[in-house]
C-alpha cells in the first residue's frame, strides 16, 4: 500500500512540471500586453512602460521568466498579484475554503441524490420510473449552469422568497473568519441564526453546482448496477433466499460502486470548472470567481498560481480515489 | 444511505420553514449597496478603477478640494480656501482645522489633520526617494497619467495649516486634479506608526481617512462593512452602517434589489430597465454620463487628411439608429467632443445632419465620386460610452455603403487594439473617454491636443488653431476666459471633424423606494454621505 502510494506520488511530479509549463505557456500565448490592458484608454508613456516591464520581469526572455517562476513555485512563492499587489498564495488561502465548502456540498448533493436515482432506475429498468429518473438526469446534464442558476434564483428567491439570492451569509451578521468555512465559523460564533443563514445561502449554489455531477453519477450507477445485476453471484444470492434489499444494497451496489467512485473522482475536476460559473452568479467568494476576474485583467501570477493549485487539488483527489478502490473492493491489490 | 437521505430532506424542510430569519437592523440604519466587484485595495492613489474608488476615496477619504455631490463643481474640502499666484505657478491652500482621522484597531490618532498629512500624501506619489514610494507595488498610475510628476516643482509646508504647491508651468486644471481620487489625503501619523511596526502596507489595506465612513471589515469578494464616523467634520452621516455586498452579475444584483437584499445597485443590464421602471418598489434614476463615444478618423492617412471627406462621412452616419440599436435608448446623440455636464459645453453648435445624398455630393467634391475602400476598427470590449462596438461598426458600415464607401470591420484583442491605434495603423476607429476631473482640458487636450499625437490622440490630429486655443485655456485660471476659449475650440473641432461624435451614455441607477437624497455622481462614483433611508 505504501509502495503504491509512493509510486503514484512519483507520477505526480512530471504532471506537476507539465502543468506549470502548460499554464505558463498558455497565458503567454494570449496575444495581449497586461500593461497596456491595465492602462486602458488612458495609455502609459514609454518611460513608465519600460519601468513596469522591468518590475514585472517582462523584459526577460520567456525561458528566463519561466525558470524564475518555477523557482518561486518550488519555494512556495506563487508571486504577487498585479492587481491587488498581495501574495497569490495568501489570496488563495483566503478564498479556497469557500470553494471547498461549496464543492463538498455539491458532491454530497450529487451522490446523495444521484446514487439512489441510479439504483432505482436499474431496479425498475424499462419501467416508467426508469424513464422518469433518466430523463430527469439527462435534463440536469444538459442544463447550462448559468441558466439553471438564474432559474433557481428567480423561482426560489425572488418569487417564493424561500432562499437568499446570493452571497454566503446575510450581510447583517458579522462573523470574523477563523476557519474560512462559513458553516463552522457560524456554528462557533454566538450570533444567533447565523448558522441557519449560512446553510440557507448554500442551498441554491449547491443544487446549481451539483446537478451535472448528480446526473452523471445517476447514469453511471444505473449502467454499472445493470451489469452487476446480471452476474451469476447475484442469481446465487437471490436463490439463497436473501431479501431483495440485501441483494441490492450489499451484493450488487458494493460491486457496482467501483466505476462510480472513479466517476466521482473525475467529477471533482468538473466541479471546479462548474464552480467558476456558480461562484460568479451566486457572488460566492471562492477561487473560481477569483480566477475569472484575474483572466479578465490579465493578472498572470494569479491565473498561474490559481490554476496550479487547482491542478494540485485535482491530482490529490484522484490519488485518494485510487487508494479508495482497495477499501471498497479488497480483491484489488496494489502489486508492484 | 437511506437514513442520510431522510436527514437531508428533513434539514431542507426545516430551512424552508424557518424562512431565513435574518436579523433586521432594528434601530440602526443600514444601507446595503450591491457593488459590482472587489476593490483592488483601499488606497485610491495606487489604483485606477471606479470600484476601488467607491470603496475608498469616495466614502472613506477627503481631498483638499472636492466635487459638490452630483456635480462637477469644485468646492472646499480639507482646504478652506486657496490662492493662485499671478503667474499661475503657485497654489497656496489654507487647511481646515479640527478635522479628525478615524480610529481603527491598528491606529488611534493623537492629533488632528494638518499640513504633514498633505505633504505625506503627495510626496509619497511624487518623490521616488520617499520611504513609502515603493510600498504596495508603488505604482501611482493616475498621478502619472495626469502628468503630475512633471508638473509639480515643489511641495512646501508653510505652516501647520498652510501648504504651497509650486508648479513648473501654469496649469489651470491643476485645481480640478486636486479633487480627483488619487489626491485623497492619508494620515502621516498612521503611516509612520506602521512603518515603525514594519508593516507599512497596512496603510493601503486598512484605510484611515477623514471621510464620513470608516471601514470595519473586508472579506475579499464577499462584503465590505463601514460604519458612520461620528466625528466627521461635516457632521455624522444619516445612515449608521454602510455595507457593500459584492455581486458581480448584473442580473443577480437586480434580483437582490427586488428581494430587498440591497438598496442600491450600479450598472443595471439594459434589458432589465423596462421592468425596473415598472416596479413600484424601485426608483430608476438616470443622468447623462461624463463620457463620449466616438469614431475617429486617422487624419494622417489618405483620404482622411481631407476634412471634406471626414465631414461627408459624418453626414452619412445615422446616429439615431445607433442610439436605438446599440445603446438601447441608454445614450444621447453627441455633437461635441465633451459631454453636456461639463462647463464650457458649446450648445450653439449644430450637429452634422444625417443626409446621405449631401454626403455623396461632398465626397464627389473631394474627388471620391465612387467612394473608396477603408476599414472600421471596432473595440473588443464593452464600455458605457460604447456598449457594443461591433454592432455599431456594422451599422456604420451599412450607412457608408450607401454613399459608396466600402469599409471592412477590423478588431483586435484590447491591449493590441490600443497599441495599434496609438501607432496609427487604422483608417477609422472607435473609442471613447470618461472624464477624470470634469475639466474640459481633460477631454480636449488629452484626446485632441498636438502633444498627445502618437499616444491618446489616436486620430493623430494636430490643428494649430485648435491647439493654440486649448493651450491658452490651460494657462489662465480665469474661468470665464477659459470657457470662451473652449467654446471656440469646439467650433474648430466641428469644422475640421477629426471625429464623428456618436453618443454620451446615459447612466442608470436603480434604488429601492426607501432610499432618499441619493444623487448620481457625474464621475460614475457611488457616494453615500447625504443619503438617508426612510422607514
């Protein structure tokens, strides 16, 4: 197990260098000059332009710029934002908990709704319940996030008034962030009602973000379950007279879960992509919104740092998923 | 699994039932402003965006002179009066006494505002050897772009309540520059203290000003909280708390306004305006913006070297159709290069009439009876002065086709676009300008002066008569004389037609009915001192 872990960790290193090169090159391929962008209609005189070029290191050849950047990254320094002049790592650390909170809720929503839907569809294969659940999930999968999010806001917030429109907490609560996770911070504070407010602010973004992964998980669970339900050992289990519930939950689902877990791991990447839109619409102060804003302003250090950190997290989660296979199915062994 | 599901379902039900009982501020008056983005920081001299100015200079700080709320008129601020020497080279400001700085968790002021604070504020930006010059990135783009480093010769503390600025040349707009955001006065005592503590950049993150509101908390991308400063020198603000709820999406801002989650929102989506107007809970205010959107001709490139050609093309453009199709009504046709909210706007000028036949005849007269081929450069970005350059280019392309001019639409990425138009690669191009200080010089000299050719004068237009007029106006501080000169300059501009002036945008500010005494700021700011909430 440890050997496997180390080997997988070894795989991460070239991926890491690949990501840094890719991110660095892609940004520098965008045909634009961040200094001109910042100056806008007002322009900047040549002398000041040269000064700024030097300050940001743009006067160096691209290769030198890359190695300077890489050197910084290896020492844990992602540079300073061109816009706010704050260290990128510091801004990332401030905003990341909000994204984690939303993503965890999103994946919980996707699993809690998606798994049972898939199981039900598989059991009632070809019946109306199967068609219904699968068309619901197909609709969810096809719905563009920004549109779905606005529909949710218009219906639940503006028309019914059940949920708040956007943000993480009612502005009338004053919470000093300690962990950065609003649910935890509000629980720890003595502001009455703050926790409920935080929870209610999570409802719509969670649904908006979790819908696509939910649909994918439901469809994956269904097909995986159908495959397993046709296996011999299921027939044996049924012939032994086990209750149908036990057959499905213990014998079928557990074995059907392996591909589903893979999909859940892969959905983490999808979730971060979705977070960019969800966070913008719901004014959610996370890293998705942060990176989009940085892109618009050509804030190179923030874009590079942000994408690199996300790539790191996605790699980490996938490593974790690999390790989980063994927990779920002891037949999988990590051989040398 | 099942149990989990039930729990979640129960939780969700409970939530709906409690219906999000957010506490309403019972006695304290709290105004929530759904702002469009996060500020870059809290020191207005370091940044150039309106979002940052709203969060800092416009509500937290004061300047020596200020703009009267809702106008471009200059009134005393931290200076009670000022004198200009006869040669226009010395500006002496008398400072206001008894002005207090905010007390924050980092800093308790031990003295009132005085000349040291003014000296600190300007020397930091001006003097490259000042200990604070390089702090927080140390780029003072607005100070630089208003040519302050070349303009200022010296800044002298005459006594505790008198400061003198010595200039290298007479420059009448100087006083208007002093009302701009970058000129917001910071506390020298606070700066010294933070330098001692080894954390000088705190000054730019946790602002200490003399303004009506003091910052209490900032959570990046989420919320900024302010409370009214009880010792504000003009008297405490009518509202007790001011909250900026950062909401980048304009549709979501509108939903929040409708749901009562905020009182004021900036930059509404034009498509929502009709619904806002019909909403009984919303008061939709509007005012002409301090900007101009134009199509410029490259006057150093054939055939645009000939004023007749430029004039003819102006007459071929159907402005009304553009206002309708591009601004969706949120714009008014422009006849001058400065907006009507700026003093010296020459209202006697008659705009070029839309007349394709006459345009055709004039083109023939200029030697182009069959028209010619050219290009129209369309900006890739959206601006209030031009919400959709691509669409505008298409409309103009169609208009010009009617008089035989075959124009190709060209676009580049924004940085590239600005760079290339500066060099004069274009035939015709679209751009615009938003005023910085309400002075006509800020439009006429910056965009059309001979000195600006090759930089912000992208029409590359240098007309001796026009340039003499604006140079003269720059060196006299007599406002009546300056008005006369600028009015005349506008006549020359119209005759020579280096641009087709298209439109001034109309700024819309939707607010909830309970907000009273709100005024639209011509500079596009959002100012909450003087605003009240009715029960």
